[in-house]
């Protein structure tokens, strides 16, 4: 079995989910015979977001690349980032390190294709919703990707940063997000919603969302387990 390496801490809540669900998922996948070896390189969350906010993308890529090198040095073979937003410098990290990382966007695209979706809504941080790194694989596969209106994008980003990143989950926020999703469905006919931030599954799931969810954490973890076995 291959050792899994995670670049975590962006943010801490999603890293906790990855650690727990990788152990549970591998145990189930192997019929109770194996649980994974996992190495976590946890970044300084505040530093990473300062670099993102200041658009210092080369410095961000260099910082995350060092974390990937550390994972390789400790024997990790299946390596990934645990935050969708950090995929904005995904290609640069692969070029810097020579490591093929396990991509969240690619895994989500594969799942959307298997489910036959033709039009999906995308929720996430401002950068995830407004830039192309989470959309391009789905667009190339012929899946239309719809994002919320500007005011709704700003509300979603604010709730992620001020609540979910800190592990705060509010019923009022769930209601607000479902209203946004309903408006996207009504205006654009989306069939499902991509939880394009790894903290969003703290709030939304198939049971409480008005549309089916493409949970980026669940989908990514399933792919990591497949590759590590």
C-alpha cells in the first residue's frame, strides 16, 4: 500500500475531514485489513491566504512546492492538496517538483461525467468561482458550469472565510446557501451543485441541499484511496 501525503492546513477543518475519512474509507475498502499511512505537511493558513490575497502566486507556488518536497522526502507516493483554492497554482507546483499531484478538479469532473450531468452550479471561494482552475476540466468535458451572481459570490466567500474555515456551522447560513442554489436552478437549470471548497461539506450535503451535491472532499478521498491501494 502506498503512503499518502497531504498538503494540509488550508484550512484546518478540511484537513481533519481528510484524515478521518481516509482512515475510515481505506478500512472499508480493504475489508478491515488495512488503514493508510498518512503524512501531513500543514501550512501556515494565514500566510497562504495573505499570498493569495496579495496575488503573490509565484511565492504561493514556491511555498506549497516546499511542502510537497517534504512529503516526497518522507516517502509519500500519493500526494495532494487539501484545498481547492490552492489548485490555482497546481500546474506551477507540478512543474516545480516533478510530482504528479492528485487533482481535485479532475476527480470532480470524472464524477460529474459518470453521473451524466450537463450543467452544474459551482460554489467556493471568490477565486474558485471567478477563475478557471476548478471549471476547465468540466468545460472541456462539455459540462456547463454556472456560478452565482456577484453579490451571492461575495456572501458565499464571506461565510466560508468567517464561519466554515473556523468550524462554525449555522442553520441560517445553510438557508442562505439553499436560496442561492434555488435561484441558480431557476435561472439556469443546474442539475447539481459542486461543493468547490473543501469546507463546504461541513454545511451542505445530499440530505439538506435542494440539489444533489458533488462533494469535492468525498470524491477526492475516494480517488486517493483508489490510488493508494
